[in-house]
C-alpha cells in the first residue's frame, strides 16, 4: 500500500475490492491496530490508532473457533476476556446464538457443525460484545454459493438498524455490490484507492433478487472495467517477476 487516503463514514457498509496483494487485508489490520503504518496515520473516531482499537470486531476468512469448546463457550469467550460473566452474559450469549439461527446447537462442538454453521458461530462470537466497527476479511469466501447467499442475507439483517460501521473485504464484485453502501476499488500493488462507487440500491435488500436490478448490472460493468485493468496489471507484474 502507498499513499492511501480513505475515510469511512460511521454507520456505513463499505466494501473493498482489488487484486490480490493490493493491501485490502492490511487496511483492516491497520484499522484494528494489529499493524502499524510505516508512514502516515490511521485514525478511528478522530484518534490516532496506537494499539488495539477498542470497539472493533474482526471476522476472518477462517474462523477462530476453539475446537475443545462448545458453541455456547465459543460465543461467550469474548465476554469472558472482557470480564463480563454471570447471568447477563449468559442471556446475551443465548440471544446471539438464537439470532444467528443456532438455537438447539448450544452444546455442539465445531467438528459437529457444517461450514455455514461454524461461520454463524464466528459471527455471533464477533457481535456478542457489540462492537461499533465490524471488520470482515472475505468471511464467506470458503462457503458454497447457496450457503454464502444465506450468510450474506443473515449479515444484512443483523447489520441493518444496528448503527454499526462495516468494512468488508472481498474479491467478489457481486457480493460487494449486493451488500455495501459504497464500494472502494484499489489498484494493483502498491495499493491505492482508484475509485469509489456509491451503491444506491434500496434497502432492505434481497441478496438474490437485487442482482436482477438494472442498476446492479450498470454498477458491476463500471467497477469491472476499473478492476479488470488492475488485475491485468497485477498478472503482468507477477509474470515479469517470475
């Protein structure tokens, strides 16, 4: 990444797309405080990030569930780490297990769950402590198409009206347009912001039906033209280096 200037408004759902290696995941790590910039500054809520950013939830491509803990214990782990225990914590955990559609699986272990169910546990685990900012790094990329669509719809229903800010990394343009208020296209490495597109499709959105909206097709065509040039450049650089 180099000379990246990107501001994200609160309560917005923003998707980052771009070729592999352009810095999408690094952007999330900088916001979360997991990495430090070599130049420039990263600010969250007007304050420079100088450590782990409070009020931020991070959902990775691979879930981080502990295999020796049940669904309930995995979801409750973030609360325990923050010293939140007792009946109020239990009620919150059970509420989120229900909200992600896993009621009845509280005592199951990760190996007993499908990929989509594990992702639901990870989503509940991330949201149970009510973070203001949700950082998502290709969270659904390993799922089959049908399960991915279900999870995308689930995410929108949980996010809508929550007031949370979401930064969502994906390689899938269709996913980015279907979910986001705004899509940011990044250049091939060193990554910069090439273009930003407002997604004016109405909400609430039906993940499957929204793809048939003519405005969806128009946005996809414009973004793909930007992204295609960057993908081709990325391939050319890789071939030259090889």
